[in-house]
């Protein structure tokens, strides 16, 4: 995903001699021709990771509301630890609780996409 973000968010060349769609298309083709991380000869691929024994227990408050722990090492879920809700983005109200009350990773990504979309020039005719 970071590579895709880099392809899309990189500044356009000046002067722009092709359409924005053509520039992004060329970048995507170049990225697709790159090797997949971990697939090079001799590079080990990360094996499947099974959850450890500390990921199986539920919240020690055990009222049945939240069966999973907030993070590894905690004994309670995010609600019972008193973590605030993510503020969401735009008009979206997010149900995720974060330790600091900042945006969760998904909302940060969605807000970034909204900023990029707002910064792109609108053609008005539905074409690239």
C-alpha cells in the first residue's frame, strides 16, 4: 500500500505534457514491473504467523461486551481501559478506540485520500 500511495501522491511533472491519467498509468505500470518484496532469490518469505497464547484470552472485565484485548500485554479491552473513540474524518463517526484519542490508521488513510482528491484538478467532463 505505501508503494501505491507513493505512485498516486507524487507531484506531477512540470510542464504536464500528458493527461494526469496517463502519468498515473505509467507510474502504475512501472510499479507493477518491480519484484514483489521477499520474492527475490534467496530472500526469505515471512511464514504464516499463528496467534500466541496471549492473544486468545478476552477482557478480564468479562462482561461479554468485548472478547479481545486492546493490545498484547493488556488485560482489558480498549473500552474498559477508558480509551477514547477515534474522531473519524469528515462526517464519518468511527467506532474504533485509540489509546491517545487520535485518528485510527484507517481514518488517517481515508483523510489522506480525501486531501489528495481535493488537491487534484477537476476536469469537469468526467475524463482524465
